[in-house]
């Protein structure tokens, strides 16, 4: 299965150029979240909102071929209050409406062929946390998606935990906030993961003996390279 990975956009529309003439040759296209706010490249409210709407229309057009994940910057507009930097009051109400009117089009996690796709990555610390808090006896890749969705429905903030490596007060990170260092030190053992969230060089990989973590870029320095993987 050939999958194209679209990293954090933060208003950038380079995804259209990157996918041009390739859609029919791909089995899946996965957007890793963070359509909201800007990063090193600044965009107007109108440009960011318009780009998000185009991504949503793209999902509607290609349906099951496209998966839209939620990022930590999107999360704050879903819940309706600031939880990350660069929060914009100027479009918060409009973004809240867009995300919540289209909530069924977005996912917080996607699993295919024993590969886990999430915005920032699953850590051992977070798995241990939800097992203890929600009295879950065991979590494997077979029930991960179900359990994560339950947690998200019960208390969204439990998915938005920030470790000390990103300025938080916790020893572990949730899957919206895991830093590269969190993944190097504490990525969920034995499972391949594909993540966004961090500024990295295209095709960066954290390699382990039994699994790998593929990291997709922010497109801040290079908007001409599309991450494609075969799983």
C-alpha cells in the first residue's frame, strides 16, 4: 500500500502541488494535522481558513482515500480555548465552527497494516497513564484505536498532555504533543509509527531494532518533497 504523508501545513497550500498528478497512483493520502495557525511562514486568517476549507473539500471528494488527522493547534479551536501558542482570537469562532461542523471527517488516530498514524506519536508514558486512569487491562495495536477514541470522548484534555520537553509539567506526552525527544526516549515499543508535529528534515526516521518512527516535515524550509511510504 502506497501512502502519501502531508505534514503540518499551518496555512501552506503546497499539498496541492505535491499531490498533483499523483492521486490516482496512491492508495492513501494522510494529512497529519495542524492546518491552523502559522509557523515560520506567516499567513493571514483568510488564507489559513481558505486552505483548511480546501483540505476538507479534498477529503469530501476523495472520501476513503484521504484521512484527516487532528493536530495540537487544531485541538484548541475544537475545544474553543487556547491550549497552544499562536492562538488567534481573530478567527477562533470561525475555526471552531468549521472543525465541529465537519468533525466526522477528522480522526485523532489512524491505523493501517500495523502502522500507527497520529499527529505527534504514542508514548509508553501516555499508554500507562490511560490504562491506570481508565482501568484498561491491556492495550495493543488491536484495540488502540478504540481505546484512544474512548479517552478523547471522555476527556479530550487527556490527549493533549505536554511533557517537560515542550514546556509542560509532565514526564510524558500525549499523542498531540510528543516531541522528537519524547519519541526517542519513550515511543510505544514494538510498533511502527508515522507522525508530524516536529520540524525535521524530509524522510527523517527514528530507527529501532523492531520498529521505526517516520517523521513528516512542517514544510517550513522545503515545500517540494512529498513523503511517500509503502506499508
